C-alpha cells in the first residue's frame, strides 16, 4: 500500500567537550552523566525493546564528535560509573526513608530500578555506548550521521574556508573511526547555513544536511514542494528542512507535550528539597546543593505547588500524546499528498537530550509512537533521508538562504551583545593557525605536537555552545572561563613555538586534558592553494 506521507525523526545528540582530569567534581562534567542516564541509555533500551518485539523502524541519529569522544574516554567512563554508584546508594537510602509513604516509596523504587538498569546496559557494552548505537546502525534501523568536529557555528567562521573545512573533515574522520563507514549525512550545528557551504560537504562525499524551515522556504528559486521534499544545492548535496508544526508539538514546553501537568517536573529535585545533612554525602564535596536526578513531583500547574508524580498517569499520557502526534501527521500527510506528485516527507528534528533529560517521558513517548506507526495504521511510514533520496533521486535544484534555528532564525543567538567579544579573538587564532599550517612543512616531533595542540585549542574555542550559553545566561561563568582558557592556551603555545622555547611539561598537560581527536594533524588547516607552500623554519 502506498503511504500518504513519510516521517523522518532526527535526534541530534550533542554535548560540548567537558573533561577535567584535574578535578573529578566539576559540575559541568555531569552534563554527560545526566544525559547518559536519562537519554542515551533509555534510547538504547527502547531500540532494543522494539527489535526484540520484531517492530521495524527507521530513525536518524546524529552523534557529534565531541560527544563520541567523551563517551569513549576511559576517564569519563570510570567517572560515570562512580556517578551511577552514588545514585544507587542514594536511591537505597531513599527506599528506607520513604518506607512509610507508599507513593514516595514506589517512586524511590522506580529510580533505583532505573539506575540499576542503566548500570546493566553500561556494563553490557563495556562502558562504550557508541558500540550499542553502531549495532543498531548495522541492523539497519538507525541511520547515524555526523556533525562538524566541535559543533562550530559555520556561518560565523565562513571568512576562513580552511576553518570550515577543518570542522567538516574532522567530523567525518571521527565518524569513520567509530562506525567503519562514511556518513551519508551531516547535522550542521544550529542548522546554521550560508550559501556555498554545501560545496565543502559535497567535496567530502556528504549526501544531505538539514536547515531550518525558512532556509528552504526562502531558497532561490522558490521550492516547488516547499518543505516537504528535499532540494539539491548547486553542489549536488541535498538539503532537507525542518517541519515547524511537528517540531513545535514536541519541543515546546508551553504549547507542546512536555508541558503537560501529568509529566515529571524537572525543577523539583531532592538535591534541593531534602534535609541538608541527609543529602550532603551525595552532593559536591564543597557542600552546595545540586540536581541528583531523583524528582518526585509532576508539573501540576504553573504555580509553585506541586503534586506527587504518578508514573502510570504519565505513561498513559505519553501514549495519548503519541497517538495525537501520529493523527496530526496523518492529517498533514493526507493534505500534502493531494497536492504533490510524490510522497511528502515530514522532517522532525529534535535535540536528543530533550528525550529523557528535559522531558522525562520522551523515550516512552517515542517508543509508543514507533509502535503505533508500525502496528496501528497504514498512512504514515518512518523513513530516513537516505531512503527518501534512494526513492526520489531527482529533485529540484535551488540554493537555501542563509539561516539558522533559534531566536529570529538568522545567527542572532550566536552573535549579539552578550557574545560578540568572542569573535575577534577567534578570527586572530584562525588566521595564525592557517598561516602555520601553510608555512610549517617539516617540524620536529615537539613542534608537531605543539601545532596539533594549537589546532585542538582553536577547535574547542569554536564550539557554538559557548556563545549559546552566554546568550541564554545559564552557565555563563563556565562558558567564559572555557573560552578564555582556550584563548590563553593557544596564545601561550603560539608564542612558545614562535620563540622556539616550547615548554614540554605545559604541552603535555594540555594534551592530557584536552585530548580529543588523538590523530588530529595540524595540516587540516592548510589552504588548498598553499598545499605545496615553500618550507619555512619556525
């Protein structure tokens, strides 16, 4: 039976590179541990459940190179296990504390089971969750795609094609090292596109990428199928656009499903609610309160009063919302199908961390949705962008407009009065790095290590996360500190290189701390026209 429409769910899994070997209690490292427990492991569990039950599905998952690097890092893997053991101990205490309150006790049991199951999944994969995701790709139910190396915001580094290419090349290389194949697609950070950017993707063999809705709607010439079929950029790379209607239903905390009163309240955590002396052994050594992940209340309403969380209510609501989402896609697809001479594809991309971390019931909702699509109807089918391009290899040629997602949709989140101070320094670093890559052709071992570390520091400073954090005014102190650290590290190494006075101890310290991309070579910043640049001694 021909389908009225295809639905492509794209989960973008990314976290900035946070690794502090000098201090195992840096709170920002817990971003990874929280997402692992609440998002990545739950996704692995629902994918496994679906396969075990013979449910066929097709999803797309982007894994950023920084996230891959952290999930495969020995130090962070061990620290995650310590983090999980602490939660298991806390949940055991909670079982005792709540034994006289049946409702709270039931919730404490739920959390302990969650933590124990997370540890089981973690151990089953020898602490490397990337291998689990790879197995799903090898089974053909998950299409994993890549992302530029450190999630650099490409429209704001386009002055330096070498920097754009370095981000893309290194992202692809990291993917290949872990998945034994080239990626079909790429997630462009923040959906940040500028004309001619796609040429770099074409040169690296990328088949498709995504823009926000208006990136395609404002393409030239105007797309015949609006956002419901891809266009080919002049380079030949396909661009798919986000569908606003399906996206908003899921990610919006006010208008979407996550804001339902029966769902778990994110901001009420026992790390803040319980007696300080009781909770202190499970907090930061300095004693300040923090999130533990154990939350006993549901959203309830807009006020401060919260009712206890009812897991069975939340599960029922997730099933209702999955049915509602499917119904809306069926109506949408039927309408579009009557107006198109091909099957429309609805692109629904979300930050993966929404599912489970921010929206606790998100993985449950996703599993319900996949099961309903497979078993309860015939109008909609799940698809990946690659599958769509295989089915419809001929598409309109047009150039997307410069665009991004985020407030206003045209770069403003990543360039405004809160973060514009970043870019002059980034530009100076980039120019120095390109110049070194072009001029230094025969470094000794110490010099080459220094050049490679310079490239790492630049890449880490380019992460779009720092500008985003500064704009949203969340963890601004940490973002500012990280940026200034990378600026300082780069400048110190650069001066030492220029003066032929490299401090090996300092270099080793940076290599040990910022150790991602172990096979990175500084020549990734070399300009094409200077590939055979005359050798210049340092």
